[in-house]
C-alpha cells in the first residue's frame, strides 16, 4: 500500500500555489503601472522641453541684443623719487560695444555700435585724450545660398572731441573734432557668414564720403577734401572682415578689418582701418583688455619725414592696455 498524504498538507500546498500566483499577478500589475507612469512622465517632460525650446528658439530667431561696458582708471604718483618722472598721473578710459541683431527666415539685420573715450592727465604734459571713437555699422542681408547673403551695409565712423598734434616747443595744432573727419560708407554687396562669429562682406561698387565740418580744417584741405569744401565723395571697391571668437576659456578676440580702393584717385593705394581687441576675463566684473588700432590713409599727409622733412602719409598705430571694471548686458 502507498502512503497516504495527509489532507492538511494538500490543502496547504494549494493555498501556497494560489498565494504565489496572486503575488506574481500583483507584482506584474505593479510593474506594468510603474512602467506606464514612467513612460507618461518621460512623454510629459519631453513635451514640455520641446515647448520651451520652441519658445526660446522663436525668440532667438528674431532679435539678439547685448553689449559690454568697460571702465578703466589708472593713477600714479611719485614723491622724492630719485629716478624721476611725473609727480602725478591720472587716466580714465570708457568703452561701450552694443549690438542688436535680427534674424527671421532668410532675412537678417545686424547692428553694432562701438564707442570709446579716454583721457590722461600728467603734471608735465597736462590733459590729453588717449582714445576717441564712434563706429556705427548697420547691415541688412537676404539669404541667397548656404551662408551667402545679398546685403547692403551702412557705416559711420567719427569721434567725440577735439584732437591735437603736439609738436616740440610749439603750440598744439587742432587736427580733428566731431565730424571732422567723419567717414560714411554706403555699400551694396554680398556677405559670407558661415557662423555668427565670422563675416566677410565684399562690394565692387561702394560710395564713400569724407566729411570735414570744421571751417578751419576744411580751409586747409584736411583729410583729402578740396580746399574750402566740407565733403569729398569717393567711389570704389570695399571689403570688411569681422571676427569675434572666444579662442580659449575666458579669452576673447575681436577684430574688424576694412579695406577701400578709390577708383577716382590712386586705386592702388588701399585705405586700411583695422581694430583689434583681446579681452581676458578675470572674474564676473574685472577684465584685462589690449586694444590695437591701425590706419593707413593716403589722403592724410600730416606726418613729417624726419630725414627729408617732407609731409606725407604714415601708418597710424594706437595701442591701449587696461585692467578695469566690465559689465555685460
């Protein structure tokens, strides 16, 4: 005879099977609900992200505005200093670079304003300006191909205040002031913009005006204007390259090179205006800047050759180094 299994053991096994089956069903249901909740949560997050990105991108395609304001102050003094030097020197330099750029579909409109004014005062030389610049550029473009735009450019370049030459043992000579000179460029052309950081604008047909509003300077034919006239018109080829790049972390290089050839007179003598700024970010509010500007204009013949004594054009170089307060907006 085979041994008989007790009834309570069979009952217990059946209950255990039901318990495990119920537990498995509950766990499966719980995992299913959790998976559905995770899936729905991810879908909601992705949907919200897409909506935010869409709103951000829409705003970004229309206008991008901003700028940088800088203020640099230097002071030095000497007391009983055997090596000699000025007893007191003070200098102040303010700069502002602002931009407002519009982009929608195939249309773009870039606007840039660059301002600078510096002043230095020493006990031996007195007060003089060390920097002075107003540079406004506005450029409209219509995209005709990948990175290529059919464009029109307007540029105005002048200064705020009077400028002097300081010959030795003579009275300072007034050589410039507001809108004396002023350079105005109106140019249709093509613009190559592979990125927001780089632009190459070229035009074979450009109108350029040299303005000297001061009567005294105009009477001497300053900056190439005819004697007694206030405006000189030029027609020629024009090109401008701009590049603004963070070359390494916290170090930014910005450059603008303008070239113009006057078809009416000595087209081989290219007029050059090249400005360069290297900026080192120390922290949120402190920057160190190196600025180097170079100009060559064959019509500016106010420089005397020390060997021959003949007046003529020269390469003009201006260099400014400063550490000071900087604010971005």
